[in-house]
C-alpha cells in the first residue's frame, strides 16, 4: 500500500428532494423496489441547471485502510463512509485444502460489523500472503532474465498457482456474502499492488513462459523467448511489442480475478492498485531505444497508460492511486484542462502520480480513487506523513483526491489515526476543508 512512495452531492435542497423521493416510494414499493430506490438515492447526481455549463462532480467519499472494529462506529458518526479489511490466505488455508473455519468466521463478523454500522465495505483478497505450500507448485515463483527466483508467488504465468488461489477464494466466498462488499482491491497476486516483483529486473522467464507448459491459457508465450532485456538483438519496434506483452500479463491476471469474482456473485467496484508515476510514454520510448535497461519501473510493469488501455474489460473498474501525497510533482492538483493534454505529452512528466493516473483514468472512461503512502512505507516520507500543516501529506493527499474527483479516498492506515501518530480529528478537519 503506497510502495511508490462518490456518490453523494451536497446541498439542503438536494438532500430534501432525495429524502422525499424515497419516502414517497416507500408508500407503494415492494422491498425490491425500495432497494432500487435507495441505490438511486445514494448514487443520484442532479441534472445541470439551465444556466450551468456542467454538472458538479460527485463529492469524494472517505474511509481508512485496515479499519478497526473498535473505532468504526465513531468514524461513521463523524462522516466517514467506507471501511476496508484484508483477507489472509496463509492463515485461512495453512495446508492445501485445509481451511481455518474460525478465521473465516472472524472475517464474517468483521464484515457484518462494518455493514451494521452503515459502512460501504472494501475488501483485499490477501493473495500477496500465500501459504508456504504454494511454493511447491510448478512455476510458483517469478524468474528474471538472470535466472534469479523471486520471493513472490507467480499468479501471472503459473496456472497451478492460479488454480490454488481460485480454490481458496471459492471456499472463502461460499461463507462471506459478496453482496455485502462494495469494492474489491485487485493486485497482481504475489505483490500487494499491481506489480511484478521489485529489484530493477524483468520477471518473465519462468519455464511456463518459455515452454508454454503450465502457462494460463489466456496468456501468450514470450514473443521473443531467446532475447533478454538489456541485450542487443531486437529493434525498438520489437522491444515495444515485448513491453506490451509484458504489461499485458498484468492485464490478464486482472481479468482473471474479475471473471472469477463476478462468477462468484460480486457486482461492485474493482479497485486496481497502481502506485506511483511508473514509466511514462516519452521515457518508455527512450528506454526501448536503449534495449530496455533495468530502470526500476518498467521491470515491475508500471506502464500505467498501457496497462489501463489494454484491459479487456473496464466494467466498474477504478484506477486506484496507491501513492497519493507522495511528493511526486510537488503533490500538484488536477486542473480543469488536464483531459485535453495528450497522454504522450512530455508536459506530464512534471505531474504528480495522482494527477497522471487520473489523466490516464479519464482517457479510459474510468473512475479514480486512492490512498496515501503509509507511515514508514517508505520511511523517507515519514516527515511528510507526520506534518500536520497545510503542506503535510494529509492536507496534500485530500486536496489531490478532491481536485481529481476521487470516488473514494482511504487514509493509510486506520491505526495511525488512533495511536497518536496523527490525529483522527485532523483527518476530519482536512476532509471538511474547501477544495
């Protein structure tokens, strides 16, 4: 969470009209009708007035990451509306096919408590914490161009690992009602964000990739299996094709999770956890002409304009910035004319990660949301995190979230608002501050 580094509208008149609409329907609707009316009331945005140029964007929702049961009631009463918690594969399925029903029951209680408090609930799948037995599966770890193995489970290129994860998720969601979940965070599986492993190398040289054996059926084999990034042998155009193939691996693992979850009954939002600025178009062109050296961002697949544009299904997808307020681009805000700037423009190289991914989201017709860089994640941003002034991380992150019209912003992390690190009251103050 933060490694690089809305559904309501205001106004007394609007609130009264929505309330009147719902009360009127209550007199003559069935339960199903009432449910639809309530959904409409919560998500309705008014039409533009006769003298207005455009409708006002929905107000940003606010919540926390790893929300605590002990404080969720207070947070709801003070105006927060989204709670989040994470599954943990290792504790739920410590041995293959052996599940901890007590762990699942505890998670069910957390979900029930959050819903009982009136919170929308966001869920993390916990795939980044696999049990140790997963690493005995074929092609369970990524391999880079130097033959080194990663410490992350490979869900991009290993069908056996995907099948194990699928079995785990099907068991969990047979007990946890997905209808009560508003959003699900999607990552690459082995990582806690939508990334290949770190290290400044490229991770696509497993046996499954080179031979096709145990490769997921929706993933294409390496188009140039004898070539290695950093070496001669391919033209810039061929390297560009290879980069597309590499990034498309992240698209495929995204699509696999979406297909699985929708088949299990989930109909909410998919938050694709993408940190930092990544490699922007003009820089990518430069490194492709240099035979793709180890630049630290392309290797993790963080080519966000391509990742989002190549997604095969964008239904209810949210471009999720997991590094809001990370001081990139001086934490600049989104501007009214941003959507008119071409994605390939070098002008964007000075923009913050939040502003850049928001622009990419707009180009693909997606909602945008996010979280700030967490405390000690990384530690070199800690002074910014602890700064309570109008130029500190909290003020900057909330300003960015509002200016970029986030659907929802989460403070990372809930515990830090209650343990003395930074006060919950300050979060409320900046949420209430005008844009």
